[in-house]
């Protein structure tokens, strides 16, 4: 429907990649802020932040 379901807040720069886990329970996002974040897909809560990624 194009309706926004959740807003995942945490990155401080553009998000350049997003992927769902194979069971669709988690989302992984990569950003130009040099972090990769892991999210709970149903709650929209950040589970982990991995810092220092350049690509």
C-alpha cells in the first residue's frame, strides 16, 4: 500500500544499503556514517551497532 510502517532512527548520514534476514525478523542497514546497524524488524528497535565500516 505504500504506507509507512516504521521509522528506524539511528544513522547520522545517508543509508546506502538495507537487507532483511532470511527469516525476516531482522533488518541490517549500512550508512555513510561508517556504521552497520541491526534492527528488530517487528519492533523497529536497534539491536546492534557495528562501527568503523568504510564500505
